[in-house]
């Protein structure tokens, strides 16, 4: 530490205490005390181990003396500047400004190094800083172990302090981290990055992420309502490791388990995928649910499977009008249809239309009675269960007609047999 700087500091301490005494110096030239020749306006020099300058102030309280003194002393460590405080009869060093090596300097208070420089690095709480700025707190030191406190003078919501990262001699602002007052005495931590213009330096870093006083994290939003809220963009979770879990939603407890939920930002649920009790996967939507599969796997409106809000399921159609609508061919080993049956035809009260009446209806309507026409089938299709019942009714009616015809045939056969027998008897009686 240079002697001139030390002496100037000493003079700041001395002058207020010597205003009562008038000293006269030459109006021009340099003044030397302990030195015959000097190139400084004022130079104090000691040729022995005594202090070049010492300033004492003291007061007495009873028999105890209290005071301070400012002096330079060669202790083998670079002739530092001392400030001592007297408590009773003991002098204690409360401030030391000096050097601890050829390329190092340090500031001490009460015997503890507060600021030190070494090789161009600055250390606070350490005498051997390994970076441009190194902060070190001893065990139990500091406020709750904090190494650095950034405090804003003004209070209130939105105020706070931060750290700005820049380069190119502070021309280009790169990023910023700030602690802000979130209101109601709650703190928020905000992260900013510069968007980058690609053509000119500068620009104000834009907020990218915020952690609220409740612990919610927001990306793209300043008011996250959930533990993690992403707004204004997409979130990509990519894990190329073989067999690794890309996304896991966990829940500990009974009842409804982990899940995935989207809403419209107004509190209305749009879509949810939740594990329900009994290891049931619950899928619900504010509107319809469409599933599609393709080579690209991207979004598509050509859904292969579609569930509308009425509960109808469509396969190959997005307009299902029945609980299950299939636009295509269905292949199955067996189909069970539970519907009404046609055994009413065999009831004694059932009227079996004569074939002549059926013939007349066919000539007029061009289809069987009780069976839908071609026009009706083209417009509404065919109900599989109902059609099976109608076809069986026709078979049962035909069966009844065949039974009646069988009875008539038997009766005719009996009549023919009787006629033949009587005709033979008549022939026998006529023959001579």
C-alpha cells in the first residue's frame, strides 16, 4: 500500500482535532518531516522502528482510559496502517490496512481479514481468493449463513435487487437473476435472458422463469398457479436412454392417483388422464376424444376412434349416431345380440295371413309384410337383431303354412284312397 495514500487517510483523522492550533508552512514548496529532501507536498519519514505518524485521542472515566489512535507501524508485513481502540489500559487493533505479500493487500477489522487481494483476485473472508471474487463465511458467521446480501432501498411489491451478467465491457446484457418483493411480505426469484437481435448488442433481458413465494414455478408466466406452470409454448421431455421413463406422475395415498390435466386457463377442465381407484385409467374430456395413429405420429383430425360428448363411439367416423358406429367392415368370430324374438307367431291368438293376402301385399308393396323395404334400408340401414327376428318370423309363418298344407294334403290323400276303394267295389259289383 503506498505511503502517500496512508498519510492522506491519517490527515483526514488528524485535521478535525488540530483546528485549535495554527501551524504555518511555506506558501510554496514541499514539506518534509524526518526527511531533508522530498518530492511530495508533505512527507513523514522515520529512520528507526518508531511510528512515522501516530494520533491519539483519549478520555477518562474514573481511572479507566478510553481512546483511539491511528498510526503506521513496520511489523514486517508491508508497513500497514493501524487504527487501535483503547479499553482501559489495553490497546486492541480494530482496523488494519496493509499488505500481506509482494502482490497482495488486505483489510482487517478486529483481527479478522475482511477484504484481501491476491494476483488480481479479490477475497472477502479469505486471504487467498482463487477467483476474481471469492466470498467465504466461517462456520456460524453471517446472517443465516448468507455469503452475499443484495438489498433494495425501496420496499413494496415488485421492488428488489438482482445480479446482471454482461460482456463486451458491459455493452451486451446477457442474463439477470433478481429477487423481488411479491407482495404480502413474500419473496420471488426471477430469471431473465436476453432474446438476442443477431445484429446489434444491448437489449433488456426478458423474464423466462419465476419461482413464487408459495414455491410454484412458472415458465412463460408471471403467475404460476401450480407447482409447475408452462405457458405460451410447448414442453419437451426427451430421454433417449433405452428403457428409461420419459414422464412419470406419482401420487402417494388412496383414492384418485396420479394424472395429467389441462384446462382453458379459466378454471374449466379440458382434458384429464387420471388413475382411478381399482387401477382404472380414467380419461375425460370437456368435449370429444379422438384417437389417431399414423406413420408420423403427429396431430391429426382424421381419427380412427372417436368418442363424442353423448357417449357414442365411432370407428372410421367422427359423427357416431349410435353407441357404436362403424364405417367399414367388422370381422368377428361371434356376435351376440340381445333383443326381442319372434315366437309370438306360434301364439294361438296370432293371425296367420293367408298366402293369397301375402301375394296381394307383395304385388302392391314389392316386399314381404313386416320386412323393411329397400328404400328404408338404404336410408336407415338394417338392425341386426331386429332383422334376425323379422326373418325368423317369416320362417315361422312359412312353417305354419307348410303344416296347414301338409294337413290338406293328408286329407286329400285320404279322400283319394276312399274314392279308389269305393270305385273298386263298384267295379266288382258291375262285373258279371
